């Protein structure tokens, strides 16, 4: 019977040890579950932050595309402005040349008008002389 008691004592010790191990394992399991819950919360927060960043990236890409279109349009406008500016310079030069030519033609026309005036005066004098001679001859 002593042997039975010894075995029973050892068995009870083994049961106590197993109970202690089970309690420790349950405690570790609870701690691990808490860690998993914390990690799940962190993962959810990271996923939300990632989605926000992804949304922001999409918005920035959209803004970038709009800005690129705007920049392209402004570039076209700037090219058109430069082209018009060059045309304006060319037209200004042409206008200056035409003004100079007009001044030259006006001066030449003025000279021709003076010559015409002198020619008319000479013609008038010739006619007057002619009539004077005719009337003088008739009177004599």
C-alpha cells in the first residue's frame, strides 16, 4: 500500500504540474490572443493609412494630369503669343517701310505738282502771248 500511496502522490504531483502547465499555457494563449488583437488593430490602422495614401496618390495624379494639360495649353498660348509678337514686329517693320515709301512718293508728288503748276503757268503765259500777238496784229 505504501507503494500505492507513493504512486498516488506522484500521480497527484503530475496532475498539479499538468494543471499548472495548462494554466500557464492558457495564460500564454490569452497573451498571444491579445498580441494578435493588437496586431490586427495595427494592421487595420496601417491599411486605413495605406488607403488614405493611395487615395491621396490618385488625387495627386489627377491634379498632376490637369496641371499638365493646363501647362500644355499655356505653352501653346505662349507659342501663339510669340508667333503673334514676331508677326507684329514684321508688320511694324513693313509699316515703317511703307511710311518711308509714302513720304518719298508724297515728296515726288509735291515736286510733280510744282512742275505741273510751273507748266500751267508757262502754258498760260504762252496762250496769253499768243492772244496778245493776235490782238496786237489785229489792232495794227
